[in-house]
C-alpha cells in the first residue's frame, strides 16, 4: 500500500533583522505537526525558508554599507542567524528555501511570464500609498488614521510604472472558496477576509516595481523586478521543483496540506495566493491556518517597540524542549497569547518538573530501590489499576482528534491529564507501604509496571513536542525501540514484563523563579542598552533614561530664546526655550565644558519634553536636551543635536 503523504509549510520569514520568539512559535508548531504526521506513518515534506528581496532589504543593506546579498547572508547563515536558530530549536524541516536561490529565481521568471501571457498580468502605473515595512500598497480609503492598516506605521506616496495582477477577476471564486469550504482555518478568520477585503471590492495587485533593483528581474522588461507576493508565495511550489529542475517532488506533494502563517499575512495567503494559483491553473492548497500572535502587555512584539523576546536566551537558559513545550502548551494555536517570563517559568515548573519529571523520577527511583532496577514478572492486580489503564488506553484517540485539528494545547492537555492521574495513582497505591511486606512483592511489581507503561505511552505522544527529552525518558524507563511507535501507543502492555530501568538525572529540574527572573532581566536590559542609538541624553548628570522611557519619549524641536551659566556650577547651562506651546520651557544641561551660552541663542535643538520635572542646583529642569559624543584625538567631544532653524518650535521629530 502506498504511503500517505503530508506537505506542511511555515511562511518564509523576512530577514531584515534577527528572528524573535514569535517566528519561533510558528516554526515550532509546524515542526510539531510534521513530527506528529511522521509518527503516524506519513511521508512528510516540511518546508521553511526566507523571503529575501524587496526595498526594505535594499535600504537596510545600503545603510549597513554592504550588498543586499551580504546583508541577508549574514542574517540567514551568519552566527546565531536563522539557520543556527532552527538547528538550536531542533527543527526537522526537510527543505529550506531562499528566494535568492538560483532555481527559485528561474522559476519565478517563468511563472511571471506565464501569468502575463495568459492575460492576468498587465502593465500600468501605480499611484497611491506604500508601507515599506509591510511591502504593501494601499488606497487612501484603506488607511487607518492615515497609516498602514496592518502595522500602524507611516506610509509614503508612491508613483511608478508597474505590472498588475488581475486579482479582481478572481474575487467571486475566492469568496466561494472562503465561505463554502474549510480552506481557511480557524473559521473565525473567514468573515474578516470576506467583509474587509472582498466585499468592498478587490483591486488589482501591483506585482512589479521599478523604484529599486533588489528582486527577481522581469526577464522580458528590463527595469522591472517581480514584487513581493509572486516571488514569495510561489516558494511553496518552486521548493518542490515546480518550473525548475532542482527538485522533482511537485507531483508527489502538491497541493500542500496546510500552510501555517501568522494572522497578519492571512490576507495574502487566503485571497492573493489562491487567485494566483487559479490564474496558473494549479491545484489549491487544502488549508491555510492563521495562528495568533505572541503579545506582550497586549501589544504585538516588534523590533520598533523594543519588546521582542530573544529565543536564544530562553533556549540556552531553560532548555530547548522546555521552550518548545511552553509555546505549544500555553497558548491556543488560533488565538493570541500573552507572553511573560513568569508564565514560561511557571509552566516549566508545574508541568515539566512537578508532573512529568516527578513521575519519571519517582517511578524509576522506586524500581531501583525495591527491585534493583529490574521488575520481576510476577504480578498481582489491585484496586485503582483499571481506572488508570482505562485512561491510558483511551489517550491516543483523544490526542489524535486534537492534533488533527491543529489544537496543540488541547492535545497536550489530554496527555497531562493522564500524567496527573498517574501521580495520583502513586498516592493511592502507596508503593512505600507495599514494599514493607515481601508478601506484596507481586502487587508492588504491578504498580511499578503500570506506571512505567503509562510513562511509555505518554512519552510516545509527547515526542513531537519535546523530542530530545523523550529519548532520555525512553532510555530511563527501558523502553525498547519496538515499543516507541504510533501503533504501540494504542496497546497496553507492550513494555517488557521484566523491564530494566536506568535512573538518570532529572530531565526537567525545577527553576528558582526569583533568581531566574533577575538573571533574565539583567540579560534583557543589557540587550536593550546594546540596541540603543549612540546618543547621550543630558550628559554629565547622574540621571539615566532606560530603554522603555526612551521608546516613550516625545522628541520636539525647541528654539533657544536665552541661555546663561548657572551660578556655583561649572557645567550647567540654563536654557529658556520656545517649545511651541506659548509658554517658555526651562531646561538645565551640563554642557558648559563644550559650549558658551552666547553660542546657542537662536539655535533649534532637540529636547525630550515629556519627562517629569526635576531640581538641579535648586532650579527646575523640565525635559532633556539631546547630544552625541565622540572621541577626537583622544579627547571626548560633545555636540548638541541641532536641526534646521526653519523647523518650527514644537515640531514632533519622532
């Protein structure tokens, strides 16, 4: 009989910066699903990769003084880059695609030409708004408060010659796909797509650019590069060998069984992607699943907000499997989850250390203590056995039902209910009491075997989530390779009757919450400081501005109306400033070493104006002036941040 096949993908990540815990969440979930399907007997293709073209990459590379290829190579292949991160997180992807790969570039050119030749791509002129971070074009009516509706950032005017894809042509077919099938999951996402994007009227999609060069060239029209979504979305097919000769798996694995994507790109995967496939006459993927975000204090993690969480720090601090487990145990996959270090540590301590780790440690320790590590074959059934065995025997079916719906949290919950039942079974049977009387030897052996068999079956089902730890557990309980597979998870009694255990170190040690939080805070504060711009705020004063305050700061242009030295101070200057409010603002700054007061009158400076007032030399200072320092001929030199005098007082600068 032919082996069943399963094709699953992550989105391809945009390497404009290092990846954070939100990207890790999606990739770990995809990995768990791929491992689950392999466990159940499927021939699996698991794809992930990087989307490496676009104006944002070109601009960042220029700012860094490197070529775009060098820029993305550093983030993808460099030390602690994306490939290193997936290796660290034990990601079992079968293939990794980069949109700069030659075979992908070749295929995209052929795809673009075919869509053009069949009349679905035409040349026109784009005039509208453009969000560079999202690589998205918007009409004026689609903006929210004048900003990008996806990320909330500023947009810029754009006008250039471009090719367009006839997205509007496929509106009815895409609407039918969304409303009348289970293509888009969870179902709660369907109304948003239909009501917000299709019913107001789908506009044709810009699919080429001429204002930058970092992209796949349109081979029949020099000066145009293929714009993001054709280039990015077709990776799911080109990685299988579609329209290229690198691979030969397209007929075997396409259509994809499921694309896992973050909810912010559901629109592109559930509307644009199927429309493009319809244009090409290709089968559609079976499902797109839009998962939620990991948020902090109710807001999405973002580099610009300075609130991203470094997965390297957490994995190296608490262990890869502990982090993988936390991500899928704690948050329902289709909904947002509020991340915190406290929640991470508590989950590790309660589920992994107390419940699972304690069960394995207690059981193997008792087998060693009471039987020298090897169970005798004699058995005696007793009270509580049937209840435990019934719970374990029903486990695989319940777990499978949740996993097939991509409900990882619920799948883990079914396992941990059984683990908790097993810990209760220890208290009910009281092995330490049975061990006091040799006449109870067979009964004690039955209790130990029941516990080991429960651990074996639970460990099989935990393998997609914590694979390395499960191997350790199998070794400790003496589970041979022939009783670690999917079929054996539905069969009670597969563990050898005379099994020998090998008690080892605690697989999940308990974490000291207070100590760990303090250490994490120190690490994260050091990372934040390293990421700060090379600015000194209010030099030569003892007060410092932390990262969070810096991010919330209100930077304004202020004009110097008067400036004088502060009596009895060698360093302080007293500024009287016009901040645009109509009321003078007084700020004291310790810069007399570098400036005389008369040099500054009439200048336009930059100040943070939303800091609480403070007293210096008995005078009130309402804000801070910004300055930058550098070393010149071995001496520290300071320069106030000055702006064009034409900028009005009170103008918001960032």
